C-alpha cells in the first residue's frame, strides 16, 4: 500500500532563492525509450531535451503548516521535457523525473515516501563571488556528479556555442522547470501529475559552463549538447496535490 502515499497527496509550498536550469539536447528517439506510458517527447526538430535544475530551496513545508516548521535544502534534478494528453483531451507540457539529489537526508526519506522523484543523498555546494555562481554536487557512486559555473555578468540572451536553437525566443520554450511534473504508478498503470504554481517567474538567460557532469554517461546516453541556460531568483512556489489518471498505454 506504500504506492498510495507516493501520489504527492499533500499540497506543498516553498521559496526558491534561485533556480538554475540547463537544457541539454539529445536525439528524440533516444529519450523516447525512457518515457513512462502515456507520455511523449516534447520535441523540436527531431530533438528531445533534458533539464538539469539546481534549486536552492527554503521554507518547504505542507501548505497547511506554519513557516517555522519548514525545511531548507539544495536540489539537483534531472528531467525529460514531455507532453501528456489528459482524459479530457488537453495536452500538458511538463517534465518526467529521472533522478533527484538533495543535501538533506530528511528530504531523501520524505521525498521517497510521498513522491516518485527518486531522491538520492548528495554533497552539494553553492559558491557566489565576484559575479560568479558555482554549483558543485558529489554523489556517493559518482553517477550524478555535477560542476557548473555561471558568469552572472555576461550579457543576457546569448545562446551556448553549438546550441540547436536559432534564437532566445525558441530556447525559452524549453526553459525548465515546467508547470507540470509527471510520474508513473505501475501498481495501477496510472500517471501522477503534479502542478507547480509560481509568482514572478521571469527566467533570464545566463552564460553557463559545465565543468563536469557524470549523469549522461552513467545512464548510457550519448554526449548531449548544451542548448540553453536560464536562471530565476526569489520565487515563491506552490505544488498542488497529485492527480491520478490511468493511461491506455498501460
């Protein structure tokens, strides 16, 4: 009966000090093999996209609890951009979770009880100095190590070298995180969707350099290309309770 708890049954709120989201492009067919039933790749020109999000989170708590009972942590998350068609026929854009890492053991425990987000414990450092932001994550088995540097002083709307996007406007269509997150409940053949609501969500493009990322190689994926990097700061966030829908593909 544990799967009944994993449906994100409690509305949750938090404050994001910052979110740094890197979007990587891979062949659509390569990512399609990793999707849950009922989901399709949110593709562009034959490419699919994976977001690595780094989020400094404060005051996370069930929506009915007071702020003084909240918790704070760092998160690095790996998600595929996907689409889902509801039973009513509405197409939603969102993300399928591949992996989540956090620097708080309590978040690993609670996250894996109440969600399918696949939390692992990691050592995550955040350093800001002289206009530079650096996020460094070390995982116990080195399967999701990460080292990213952002030059906050660089001009906005500059795409990474080799980006498949023709312009910043197109890149913004894939500026994660997205409003919906999707997971799968194999016990009932159902998709669980969680809607995130935020205020003041105005991501700006930044110049990011990936010094190291072990995730793609450890997952047996080809080397991806960095398509875009966006950052947003000081955002209140609210997650609704999960919504369960059976999928015909199951």
